[in-house]
C-alpha cells in the first residue's frame, strides 16, 4: 500500500481552500460549524480564518442568535473579492456588467452603440470597459477577466467569429479587443452565454431548451448540465428552424426561419410599435390588433416548443429582452397551444422565465471567469487529497 504524503505547506493550503469552499457553499456560517462539519481542529480553523480574512477573502459581520451560550460570529466570503466583467456586443447596443463570485450583477452599463468593423469601434468599446472598471473603483487584481458575448458563432477556443451574418463580423478576432485590454479576454456566442447563466441559476436542472428572446432570436441546448455546441458549434440555433418555407426572408438568406416570427425585431415590425409601447397597449387592452399580433406570436413560439419537445424532453427557459415582459397568462396560453396538438402534454411549470432580462448574455458570459476561479480553488483541494493506492 502506498500513501502520497502532503508537505506541511500543501496541507495548510489544502485546509485553507477546504474552509473557503465550505464558507462559499454555506453563504453564512460560524467557526464552530466549520469545525464540526469539516472535522478540523479549532486552532486549525482559527488560523485559516485569520489568513483568509487577511487576504480579504472572507469577512466576519454580526452575530447569530444566541442558543443559550455566547453568540457565534457570522462568517461569509467577500463576494467582490474577485469580479468578472461581462460585455454584450449587439447590432445596436453595448452592455457591460460586473459580476461577483456568487454570479450576482453588481453594476451595469448600457449604451446605444451600433456595431462597426472599424478599428474605432473596438477602441471605443475597450475604452468604455476600462472606464467602467475605473468608475466603480475595481482594483486590477480584482478583475478575473473580460468575457465578450457577441452575435455570431464563436470558435471553440473563444478566439474568433466563425459565422456572423447579423453583424457581418465573420472573421472578427479576439485580438481586436485583447490587444487593447490588460486582462484575460475571450469571445462567446450570446446564446451560449445566456445558457451558461441558466446552468448556473438552475444547478438541479440536467437538461433544458433555452430561448433567447432578444432583438434577434437565439437558442441553446443544455444536456447533462452542459451547453451542447455540436460538431460545427451550431447546436441549439433554434432561430433557424424553418416553420414556413414560403415565409419572410431571414438574414441567413433563407425563408420562414423562426427568427422572422419570434424575434423582438420581428414582433416590432409586425406590430408597427416599439416593444415597450406594444406591451403597454397589450396589457391595457388598448388595441385589438395588438392582441391578435401577440396571439400569433405565442402560437408560433409554442409550436416551435412543441416540436422541440419531441427531440428533447426538457424544461424550456425564456431568457433575454422579451422574457421580462412575459406574464403567467402568456405561459398558460402557450401551454394550451402546445397540449392541443401534442401526444405528450407538458406542464406549465416546465415553462420558465429567466430573471435577468436583456442582460442575460452579458451576465452569463462573465460567469465563465467566475466558474474558472471557483474551479481552480476546488482543484487545489483535489490535487492535495491524500490517496491510497493498492
């Protein structure tokens, strides 16, 4: 029997990360809870808490209610110890968000900024990102990285755009930004980024279909708690499912794609109203025409869900811009449409609204660096686990 031995320093690091991960997972805890759960000595836990506090990774704030003895101090991580920056690049808009270690957006910035292939555009975006970091006084050491969600299929290494018909940005390289930003950078397809947020938000959910209801429609498939990319990185592009070969022309060059019926831009075009005005009229029942347009929209969306459910029997998550406008009555309407023609009825509880609206992609893409940071801390534990080999 062979036992791998830990050095004293390695054991200290292992215990420190073990304590940190426990505090992270519990959100709030006490010194005695850490001792009891991790089976570490009181002095060991005390030393690690002191070290973690000195590093700025944890804080001790307030006290738990007394259970008869001395009140236990509340211990928690400092969520802003590290920050990930998420950027959303869209046809007519720039979004920037700062995300903490719990995946919560701290600040966000939005600007009307049409995409351009000119170098001035990349310089302007990079400048806005640096100004954003400076405005909220983040120290450079706090920034884990800058992840950029963009409309277009991105190569597996996050380095370039493989397909970009919306922005006409095929061939765009990460270097256009990384050469201007002093932080780790990457590119990610906006739909995959939004799906990353849903994987994070629903750790119990093994599989799902994600509809990104932005100005341009997007989609993603989650299976085995992973985002499915496919052989050519285009798995989940539900926006290009053809629902009528004689329908409107899509930006992809073909007719009748779901994009031309269920994107926010399509809804605005059909209704002849900006989205906020459309929903204001819809919810106040000011126009019968608006109600008819919305009924048709829900019918097309529900029909797509019905067909996709035959391929992937999983919950459906509505993310992006229009998701914040969806109400319970809309989910009920889609449930009825789906079940009226499906041999396998679904329950409305499997139609889920996302929580972050138009910032879903920007927040989701930032989580790449958050997840990597947390994984690296866990990996430190795994690398120093004592193993016995027979």
